[in-house]
C-alpha cells in the first residue's frame, strides 16, 4: 500500500466513532476512560465482551459479531492501515456490537478492568519461532497472566493458527501450568466436531493457507 493511501486511512481513522487510539502515555498513566466501563459507556448494555487480539482487518471480529448478536466484540491491533478496514466495514453495516482499538497488546490491562472480558480470540498470530522472540509470543506465560487478569473466572481463550509449532508450544505450556484444555485439534477441517464459528469464518490469510494445503489448528482453554 502506498504511503498516500496509508495517510488517508490514518486520517479517516481519527473520525471513526468505533475506533479508539489511546496514546502509550495515556495507557501507561492508567487514565483510559473506558477501562471498566465498556458495557456502560460504549456498548450501553450488559452483554459479555469478547476480544480478538491481532485482529488485522477485523474479518474474524466482524464474522463473530454477526453470528453472536448477544455479545459485544472488540478487535485489537497496532496496525492503523489494517484496522481501518474493520472499523469502516462495521460502521457501513451499522454494527453496534463491535469496536476496535489500535494499541499494543502488552498494555491490555490498561484498557480492561479485572473480570471485564469473557472471551479472547487469538487468530493467526506471528508464531515468533526464534527463541529470542519468545517474549512476543501471544501465548507465553506473561501474556497468559495478562489475559487472566482481565478475564472473568470462567473466561475462555481461543487460539486459531496455521502454525503447528505455536499450537504444540501452547498445549505444552498449558499442560505444564495446570490450565484446562477444553478442545484441541491439529487440523480442524478434517475433524467434523470442530465448533461452527471456528470453521465457518475464514480470513483472507486463512484462505491462502488452506490453498497452500496448510492444516489449521484450534485450541480452546481456560486459565486456572
């Protein structure tokens, strides 16, 4: 994408009522006004909140928000030119159960209060295979602790990825830490018992992975 197009999208992002772009300073000073108040002040209801981390263009968040009108969805990504697509589509389709936040995921506890989130989806994250990159892996112990801090006691986490490495790494981590794995499969499209929302929503990149013959893995778990 050309820099002119990116700039246009960044400018348009500023006008979107469903897209929040808190500064790092605002988050670090813990002054983000919607923390602990998403249901009351933004969604204006008491429906459970579901996050998608690394949402990209928001395809999965949009798909889930359509299937589950009884839930509120928030897509999170740091890339402004990508998140623009999801936010714009949601506004065009008048979706009132979805919002987006442009931010770094490691600051998630500055945006949500303890117990404010019911579910987290992590869809096709960078597996960060090199050992030096483990601190950026979205299912490492540090990130899992952050998620636990904002989830309800029965909160669910979903991991959908084309990376067999990340799938196996996460299973090992969960088992080693005594967390509860509710569902695990290394190739959801050969398994007739995969949940409907896992197989029926496919992102642009997932379709590419499938065209290349890559198996898509899925994990659902609870943190103890």
